[in-house]
C-alpha cells in the first residue's frame, strides 16, 4: 500500500498545455471549478472483510494462505494454514487426515498376524522397521523369544532401511530447496540398490511384510549377503561424493544454517524423537536406551547436533548413514547360523494372555511405538500406533514462526514426515 | 526406576489427599499403571515431571481406550441350606463394570533414561461425562495426541488449548474408535431432491406400486 499521492487533477492543472497561442478567454459567466475533494484518509482500495475474527495482536494486513494439500513441497496430502505478514510466517496450523483410514480400528478387527502387512503401509519408506516395532510388541505381550540369527537379520534389515530413508530424505530436502531433482536422483540410485536387496529377500520392494512373531518369514536367499557387502563397500564412495556436492554448497548453507532452530528443552517437552531430537543436541537413541534386539552387541556412535537448525538435521542424518554402515559391517562379520524362526510360536490364531504392552524401536523417523491390549481373544482389544512423524509435527509452527514461507517449506522437509504414518 | 508402590507413597506424601491407585497388568511384560483422579491429574503430572528422582520429562504416547459397560458372570461356591442339609452349591454371580473411557499416557525420562511409567485417567461415563484433564500444559507432546483421542474416542480434554478434530473432518459426528460405533452406509450421503420425490411416491403407493 503506497501513501496517498497528490490528486491527479491538481497535477494536470499545473501542467502546460503546450499551446503556443494563449487560449481564448473563457466565458466569464462560467462559475469557477469547485475545490477538489480531500484525498481519502484510508487506503485507496477496499480491504475485503475476513471470514474469521482477527486474532489478538494480528494486524489487518496479514494474509491467510492455505498451502496444500496438493502441493509438491508438502510430501503427500498435507496442508499448512499459514498466516503471512508480507513474506513472514506469523501463524501456521498443520491440517491433515486426508489419508486417514483408521489403521487402529483395522488392527482391532484383524488377527495379530493379519496386522503385519498393514503396518507396512504406515511409513511406506520403512516397512521393515514398522514390522519390527509391531512384532516386537506382540513378542513382549506374549513372551516370545527370537533366535539369534533372526535378531541379526532384523538389525541388518533395519539399518538398510535407515540408510534408505535418510538418503531419500536428504534428496527430498534438497529438492525442496530447488535443486530440481539432481541430488534426489543420486539418492534414488542408491535407494534402488537397497530396494533390489529387499526384493531378493522378501519378494517385495516396498511392502516387505517380512518379520514374524519369533523371527523372520524365511532365511536369506543364497548370495544375498554378497549383495549387501557390495552395497556396503560402495556406499562410502557415494557418500563422499554426495557430501562434496551438498554439505558445503553455498545455496544449501544459505537455506539451512540458522533456519528453524529447535531448542533442546522444547524438543524434549514436545516429544520430538529421532534425528530431529538429536540434531538439537539431546543424546537419546532408543537403540542405546532400551537396547532392544541385540543392539548392545554392536559398537556405533550417536551423532549429535549443536544448534538444532535445519543444517544440523541434515548433517545428523548423513552421519547416521555412516554409523548404520558400521553396524552393517559388524552384522556381516558376526552373522551366526541357525534357525530364523522360533518353531514353537503359533503364528495363526495367536491368543496372548490378557494384559497390555508398550514397546518401541528407533525407527528412522523417530520413536515408533505400539501399544497393545489383549483380552485373551484372537484380535487385540486395543491397537495403538505411536507414530514419530505425527508427534514431530507438533512443533512445526514453533519452528516456522518468523521465517519466510520458502523457509517453512524447507523446515517441513527437514522434519521428515510420511503421510501414511501421520494420518494412519 | 523405583517401584510404582514407592512412587505412590511419595506422591501421597507430597500432595496430601491425592487419589492414586495402581492397576496391575497380568501380561508377561507386567507394566502396571497408575490411575489418577481426573481433577488432580495436572498436579500429579507436574510432580512426576519435576520430581528430581523421576524427572519424567518425555511423554511418549497418549491414547484413549474404550471400555463399554460389561456384565460378566463368575461362578462361586457358597454353602447353602438345601432341603434341610447344608451343602456347598455352585452359584453364578453377575458383576457389572460401568462403562468409561480411559486416557493413557506413557512417560519416560530423557535425562535419566528410564521408563515407562503409565498414567491413566478415567472418565465418568461414556456419554455426557466423557471428560478428563488435559496434560498438554505439562507435556507439549500431548497436544496432537490428545486431539486425536478426542477425535476418535470422544474424550474431552479440559484445559486443552486447541481441542478440534484432527484426522476426521470437522463436520463428522460420531467417534469411530468406540467399540459400539456403527459405520454409516454411505459416508458421502447428501439428501437430494430425488429423495423427496421418492418419499412422496411411497406415500402415494404404500403397497409398492409400479415403481417397486
């Protein structure tokens, strides 16, 4: 809105007409022109009244924009109701539920075994860790033990999944910054190798449906470990190249350093988990805290950030890929023989004793927990998923306030959400 | 982490008159939980978060559980005088558990690395008294999860800063995760003029007519 300028008619009057000869004298009887009306006090255009009342402290020029649900930067069907002052975000409300299919109700209507394929669809990038979280809860509820070889295979699968997820996330994050897909395609090239391994192992590339109560569905196919070894050996070369391309890139630094800072106290209080929490400098990794599976046998470090900004969230994920590779090397070295499935476990028609259990794992996106209540029947009485990306969205508004809308897109990309899990 | 009994004792000493009970868990992991009266939940939650030995600063999971009214029968042996002689007779006794909804919180400590402590609040009944205290002022992570419990179970969290539906759409009426929820035949049903014509036609031809 520009300040009201001088009246145009006054300007025109003062201009020369360009005529050489003086104009003939006007008819004397003509009355003098009335004085021009005073300039309007308010803005020159009409401000459209808002549908909703103004929030306290909200000036009149703030603009409400709905970003999504079909916007490429929102990673699925997700909407942000943003209130903007110029280019700055002043309010932000995440709106979701477009992919809601009441996964929990489905879980209460099928048998314990029948829910495993459904868990694949929660976070469809990381179906194997979803399987693991669910299977682990049922094992805890029913007191099932897992053979050693199966535990190793689970760690193998989970760490491959973590590499895959973090690579894709970094690819999508740079895509959000406008790299137009080049790093994303590099990341997808590596992802393709992992997906080929998954296909050879489980028969499916994304919806793996591989873990069973008390172990895994089948043993490793012949030659599969060689494929993993090849992938693990080639990974550092790719990572070095990827980092050389991105980590010191001027544009990436400009878009991420100091953007969306998450202080550690808020991160803990808001229940943020996973790489996002550790980027804020909180040392909390469920693999280290709960020592589920056989994670206490492996040596790996937990990368921590210092500032909690978007760059730290990016960097923590890159470092976690390298630590996952360390775990993979140790698994490949130590993998024992033996059965992969506890033969005493009844897979079909499992009826755990009445009671409840909550178990959690460190999924690539954060703490993935399942909460099951059994009433002794063949279906769980209550089946609850604690999705990491759903809870991590709680502080999206706090991260974005004061930043530009373009930065909000990058911050959302660094939160790492998958709508299949948020909406369930 | 210290035992739930000693937490209860310290809680009663710290907050006199507080109503907490331990619910045993018969399952194999044996995670017992703490039931707290809903109007005292906020004080108890603050104490659990700030107590130096517990420091439960991280609320991992918030969810609802629906317990409709159930009547279950139990067989008991009692001594009765039957036909002049005292004998042991088997009798069936009916127990009634009133219906209620539950909000369950799983608490961990990130600083001290222990947990979980399971906290429960219970509503009065399932219809007009489905109300518990929101713990979002204590743990921000409960904000969306309590909204979800409200959306799917109809538990009203008093004191929640922004209690709206979160997964279902705003116009939706029922609470789908309740055990007695009945799905509508058509989620996208909207009355059309055709329906009015149809009811009018039915009024004219009560026995069916040609169109039937």
